C-alpha cells in the first residue's frame, strides 16, 4: 500500500471515530424538541418530492407547501435513514454529515494550502468548533449544519476562479448551498463580491486578458448555478407571486447583552482589552507576512465580526436571518487563520512535536464538545423519537397550515367527514341530502386536480386559505390529486439536465487535466 493510501486510511479512521463520538454526545445529551421533530417530519415527508411538493400524509394532512419554500435536494438523502428507524437512522445520518464535514474541510484546505498538517488542523477546528456545536446541539435546524459541508468547496472555488483556473468547483458549491440554505448562499455571495473587487491590488490582474477570462468564468458559473437550482427557485418564485411571503425577524444571540451580563471587574476588563490588543497585533504581523489570499480572508473577517454586534431591528432592511450565515462564514475564516498561525509557529519543529500538536488538538476539541454537551439538561432525548407521530406534526411555514387544524367546515360549521390520504392523493366522502359549501382543511395550490363524483369541479380559496367547493345533493366523493404544475415540471427537468451538463463539463476538465499531466510525464 502506498504512503498516500496509508495516510488516507489513517485520516479517514480519525474522522470516523470523531464523527461517532460527536453523534454519541448528541444521542446522550441533546434536547429532542420541536425543531428536531420538524427535521424528521420534513425528511419523512420527502418520499414523493419528485412527483409533488405536497405530501398529504404529513403535516396533519394540511397540504403544507413547505417544499416550495424550503430547498430539499441535499437533505433528501436523510429520508432513507429516518424512514427505517428514526432514532438510529438520524444518528447514522448525523454521523455521515459530520464525517463529510471533516473530509470536505480537509480535502479543500489541502488543495488550497498543500500542507497536510495545516489541512488536518483546519478540519478539526472547523468541524469541532463551538459554532457548529451550537448549530447541531442547540439551534438544530438541519440545513444550518448540513450546509457547512459545502462552504470549503465554494471558497476554494472562488480561489481557483480568481487565479484564472477551474470554475466548476464554485458552480457545484453554490448550487449545493442554494439547494440547502438560500440565506447562506446570499451571505456567501456578499463575501465573494469584495474579493473580486480587491483583486485590483494583485499583480496578476493588471492585464485586460485576466479580467476577460475572469468574466467568462464567472458568467459560466452564474449560468450553471441558475440552471442547476431552477427546480427550486422557479416554483418558489411562482408561489411568491401568488401571495406575499412573510417572515418574523429572527432573534439571534446578543453578544453585547451577553458581555454586559458577565459583570467583569475593572481589572478583568483591562486584562481583556490587553488580550484583544495583543491579538490584533499578532493578526497584523500575520497579515503582513501572509499570502494575498490569506490577507483577503483577514480583511473579510472585519465586517463579518462587526455584523454580529449590529442590532438588526435598527436597520431599514431586516437581515436577522443572514446573521447565522455570517457566523458560520466567520467561523470558517477563523479556523483558516488559527490553523495558519499554528503552522507558522510549529513549522520548524520536529515531527514528534507536530504529532503531539495533533493529539493535543484532537483531545482539546473533543473535551470542548464533551464539556459543552454535558451542560445541556435535556428534558427529552432522541431515544423518545420513535414514539412520536410525525404525520400529525404541523408548522406554520409561510402558508397557513396550522389554521386548518384538520377541521372540515360545512356551511361554516364544523362537521365530521370521512377522508383518506396517500402521499399525492386525498379522498373525501360526505353525505348530505342538500348541496352544501364545504371548506376542506387543505392549503390551496395551483397544482391540484380536484374532482367531485369523478367530474372536475370548480373550487375557490376560503378565508382560511384552504380549498372550498360546492357539494352535490346526496353522496359526494371528492378526490384531490396533486403534482407539480407545468412550470414546476419544466423547471425540474431543466434542473436535471443542467446537473448532467455540469457533471459532464467537470468530468471533461478533470480528464483533460490528467491527460496533460500524463503527456508531460
């Protein structure tokens, strides 16, 4: 076995063991609340997502349109785990996510720095960071920590493009991020634009040919990112045109209030100021002696840090939902700089010292995870996950699913009605000698095909935002069949072919590069 294979095996084993440890801590310590129930209900309801954005079996049969608002492609893989066994299935899924975060961080940092030790340090610090711990153990929204797999890819991709090299890493990274967390995609885009502008200070950009090639790469990337996310963006845009999207401001962590509550003494404040000044001086020294790419990262950290202390409610535009994205991006940049500083300090040391550094890093970060997890006093842990009826769980997710309450109204009065659901289909049976106005507790959607006694029937939107129709005298059998409307179908097909095209172009570039290397050798 070659040295590279041995190294890959050892690193893979370390990452896997740490991933299992991380999941065990979550399994034993984390609170299993509404957010986790939502995650699992969402995963289970994705079984029919390629044929319809609506699954009548879930969300208390309300026809919730969550998949029109929430990107689902990257989290779809979790469905196969939680549909077999919720408790162990989600644990395996979390282990896989953590392992892939380790691997992604290591691989793309290694391609960036060409230093194994620095890449391993970065992977450990990034994946076992306090920010990721908060995302997994406390905030618990699946997309918030799943997207961390793709952040190293997208920033390595912009690094390649700015060097007039391959563009497809950025295209893949941005597409996967949009299909995971659109707010993170916006946050990433806001950090990439200044880098492009700051390239005017780099000697390589002092030629018109550079900007021509850069513009062409960015244009190809933009076009393919749009095409590979159109299956989500177009149905979302169509839905937004039908009704205004309303979101409550997000209550993020208040760092200023937290600092005030520490009630530090005057000596402690002076000591803290001294440490801060010393840290700034160290960063300035590192900045002056670093490559241009590291300088861009350090410059970007300044506005990202400031954004965490700005009160979002005092701004004209609510950007509270971008703050978690900025936190994760800042965490990525901080992990890069910290690992870089450590490498500069120990780069001349003997091999045994570097090995001890790795052991200390793994031990220290693992203890941090254990210590933080041990402070969580959970009332309900994931061991109770299998006892919950996820099909009845509802959430007001931009539509009005909660207001339906699975309650039928006949002539504006509550009525007992027989019904049956199966994924895309909803059957209702009702008897009344007189014709009546029936308000069905299913959210109105343009992709429905609705029949009354095997004939198409005209429906309206009720005050609850649900389906309303006029029944026939006697026995009425109502059938509701849902699928993507024609715009959604065309968008998904275009999305599929775009992914095939991006895969083909990426493979062509890789094969072409390998051929050049083979010919030179």
